[in-house]
C-alpha cells in the first residue's frame, strides 16, 4: 500500500497526474502500465491510430478479455456461494450479475464515467453512455489482468465489486424477465418475434437446449442451457442487448 502511495506521489508530477489520481481513487492502487488503463476507457468513437498497429486503438479488445475473465470469476464465486444450487440457477445468477444493465450500474457507482474518452456527440444519448460504461468496466478488468495477473484481478473483483456494488443475496430475489421485455418491445414495434429450438434431435431427447431468437424474420441471438426456460431467458437478454433495450 505504501509503495502504491509513493508511486502516486511521484506520478503526481507527471503530465498524466489527473489520470493517475482518478485511477487511484477507483482502483485503490497506482497502475504499473498507465497506457493500458487509458486504453480501457478509450471508446471506438475516438479510437487512435498508432504507428505499426494495423487497427485503431480502442477498448474493444480489452473488453473482450475482461468479459471472459469476469465471467469466469463470477462463475467461481457463485459456485462456492451456492454449493447446493443447480446449473440452471447458477447460469441465471451469472447472467444477472454480468448483464449490461448491472455492469452499467456498477460502472456508474464506481465513477468510471470520469475516465471515459468518447466523442462528445454521444453525450446526449443516455443509452449509449450506459452501454459505454459497462463495456469500459469489462475493459478495465482486462487491463487489470494484463497488468497484475489473475489472482490480483480475482481479489480486486471480490474486494472492490462483490459486496460493494454487487450483492448475490439481493440479486437472487430479483426477477428480470428479459423475455417479457422483448415481447413488449416487439408488440410495440409491430415486429414478429419467435423462439426456435435449434437442436436437431427430438425434444424428448434434448439434454442441452439451444434456443434462437428470431426478430422480424432474422435470428438476432441464441443461447444454451439445460432448461428450455433458462435458455429462452438467456437468449432474450442477448436479444435485448442487440436491440439496445438494456
């Protein structure tokens, strides 16, 4: 802790002192590789071209990495928290824990909006800003993993997110009916909505259901689970994300 404070003190005299201070308030430590943390908050709307790199520099790759790591850590925590619950319950709980809506809320509570870098034309779009915050949180987790490793990232999520911004006991009592939300939207927009079982074997023999959501004649999402009901909810949540309903 003392080393982190000392580093912050020296960083205060750098040209990036404001970023160091903001990150220290969010993370509780001073980053070793500031560049990768700055990238975590760099939206595609202001992506940077860097010499020698064929693609524009933004937070999308870090978001991809952080999403996978967050999923794994939350899955492990739920597995240990609820030792007698089945796969369907655990899958639904993980889905609620890392939903776009929940991640956006956590990002806002953590104050990540103060670090976001994006085109100011987006500032009048609250839905885009919420999505951007949740994506930046996943990118931040990816940056922490690359800077500090898996165990440190695990501890960060446990100490800084779980119990502070994410309560499993509270979350398990919340019912988020994404299927209902999707149905209401389809009716409002006068679009056809259909759920299809994508498995090729007879339904009586299906052990893992793969459900596809078809909206206006196009498949926009799919998900799998042991329960048909859970698979429909997971596919509905993904469809809601595609349609920017969350």
